[in-house]
């Protein structure tokens, strides 16, 4: 019974030392931030066969772990072109999910005027992204996409 206690004590001490360092955000333009983003970006560019840029809304580092929440864009600032990749359907599903999530929050009626303005901007942005994608589907040789597979159950993680 002694070994599990020792292992747990070592894990606890390791965890304490990692948390003692604290969560931090590498400053923009630093070599550390570039190294982390390159580690994320380079395999994605190889997979998509195009240049991409990450816009990080949240960028946290704790020990050897990094959490990044943001968007992937083309260098020009637009959406990456997924049309000729295996991710075309997933992009379509994701666009519909953003629109569905924003309209669901509006339909909940648990907002007042300032938050609903932001929600309406989310709806507008999601509709613009979807319209941009759909306009590109009329190009010759474009493969057809299935309707989006978005449902309240998928958004709640039940499917």
C-alpha cells in the first residue's frame, strides 16, 4: 500500500510545482509565442496545403501545457479555403453551429439590451461567413456539401 501513496505524493508535488509557476500569456512578438504558434501552424498548413494565420483570443501557458482559443484565418484575413480538403463538410457544419448557437441564446430571452446587441452581431457575423461559403459553391467543379449536421443535441455534446 506504500507505493501508491509515494506515487500520489510525487504527482502532487509535481502538480504543485507546475501551478506554482502560474499561468501566463507570452507577449506578442516573443520567440516563445512564435515557437508555440509555429508548432501548431506548420502541420495545419501541410494538411490544408495553404498558408494560415492564428488569431489567438486566449493564449495561456502553464508549465509544458498551452491553451489557445482563437480563429484560423488566411494571411489576407479571410476564411481558409477548405473546399478542396477533407474538412469542407466540417467547415460547413461549424458555420451553421455558430449561427444556431447565437440564435438559441437570443431565443432564451435571458438578456437585456447591451448583451443582445453583441448576440445580434454574432448572428450577423455567422450569417456573413455562411453566405461567403455558399457563394463560393457555385464555382465550376465545386463538390456539393450535405446540409449541416447541427442540432441542439450536438451543441450540448449529447451526440
